[in-house]
């Protein structure tokens, strides 16, 4: 029995040493001078989710650094922080969360000891608290993470709907703007004025089927607002950063309009929810990844709303 216990302890020691010797490594690309992005994989939360499905990254100024979304786990956050520290010793002054979804916020806690300020939409703290237990259950189920490793760090600097604030990294200003309900009720964008690069968060999906967790009409209106910006490129919440950003927003808007109109028509014709899930926006199926999963969720979100129009 004693030998068995010793053997077990030795195995665990080797396991822990292996984790330390082989930490998670994330690949980043420099999409503009001193703007670094890691592109998440197109996995669904219900399948192959590992906390690394959204785009995360950072911007380096002359005096400080800003993190834009921190990933879905502490491990992702640590890997992000390591890359930052490999490139610069400047203080990490800000962590900015584009919205509440769990793949964007659960690396935040890694940056607490950096004397960092956290920035988000004025509605983000309430949204975090509302989803807290649900996200803890998801992380336990899919990532085997105990509750004490699913740590929320809400923003200390709040941006009100319809307003913008400027944040200085040293010869580099970031314009953070908060929007009315669209993808969620707590979406913000971050514009690097120096390079005219926009971090859109999940107000833009490229390749992956867009998610409606807020209001489809608000999402369409927000896209129209974003199309008026004077920018060079966009970093989406999911997918490859692009300089053909207008085409990307217009593709997303087209999907939303088709989806909205198909759902309205189905309700007018007396079609039930399941039949509508099976039929709405199917003409768009070939244009998006994870369509069969996410399109049905989008229908399920907007169908009850349009029933009461």
C-alpha cells in the first residue's frame, strides 16, 4: 500500500512538472504596428470548447499596454500575459472587455496584480452577475474547472450607452464606445486612433455564424452606425482581422435581414417555432460555419419577440 501511495505521488509530481514545463502557448499576429491578435478557433461551447474560441489581444503604447478581452479561462489569460511580457515590460494599464460572454472575460483575474484598471459597458457588471452561476456550471461541465477558477472581475471604469471615452497609452489613444442593445446589452468597441484599427468584439463575426443574444433590430442599426466609421481595418470577435471590413459587416447584416424577414413570415403563416428553426435563413447556410447550431439558437431568441410585434 505504501509503495502504491508513493508511486501515485511521484506520478502527480511528474504531471505537475510537465504542466509547468509545457505551458499553453498562444500564437499572435501583429495586424498593425504594436497591435497583436490571437485568433480563437471556431468551436461551439457545447463541443470542443476549451476557453479559446474568441479573438483576444493587446495594444502597446509608449507608456503602457491595453488588453482587449482576456479569453475564457485563467490558463488563456496566463498565456496572453506571457506573450505580453515577452514583448514588453511596460505596465498593463487597462483590460477592456468587449462584452459579457464567457469566452471573453475569464482571463481577467490574471491581471489583477498589475495595478490594472478594467473597462467595460455600464451594463457589464449586472450582466456578469446575472450569468455568474450559469457560467460557473458551464466551465465545470465542459472544462472541469472548479468555481474558484471561474473568477469574475467586473469593470471599474464604465462607459454609458451612446458615449465614448478616450484612454491614453502614451502617444496612442484608444476610443472606447458603448452601444445600445445589439449582440448583447453591453457591447463596446475599441478604436486605436493611431492606426484606425477597430476592435469590434462580437459586433462582427467573420466566417462563424453571428450570435444574437440581444436584439436583432438593434444589431442591424449598430452595423449601420459602424459602417460610417473612418477606419482602416477591423478585428472581429471571431474570425480573421480584415481590411475589407465593410463587406464583412454587410454580409452579417444581410444574414440578419434574411433571418428576421423569414421569421416574421413564418409567424404570419402560423408556422410553429420548430418548423421555423428548420426553415428560417436556410439560404445562408453555406455562408457560415456552425450554422446548423447557431442559426437555430438565433431563431429561438427572436421568434418569441416577433410573436408579440
